[in-house]
């Protein structure tokens, strides 16, 4: 189940609700002031990892994995 982010219009507190898509459409109770004047926020998400483009162009980490990108640092490759 997804996590939805809400904002309280009374006290400006933001909080998360774990539930179905229907819970996003319902008014939620603010855990700080117990107001039901809340609204769902548009939440962004992040994806981590290497893309196929980075792997094919060689822009990912190279060598012994020291994180310096194989440049002029003191890491031994």
C-alpha cells in the first residue's frame, strides 16, 4: 500500500497516511491538532541506481570503486 502525505490547513503540520488510494480522497485527522481540515499533497519520489545510459557511456563509477571516478586522486585502481 502506498504512503500519502497530507497537510493540515489549521496548524500547517504535515503527516503521512499509509493506506489505499481511497484514503487519499478522504479527509484525514491531523495528529497534532486533531483538525479534519486537511488536504493531500503531491509527493515526489526518487529512484536510485544506475541507468542503462550511464552504464553504456561509462559515466558510472570506474576502477576499484573508490568513488573518485578514476580521475587524478590517490585511489589505486
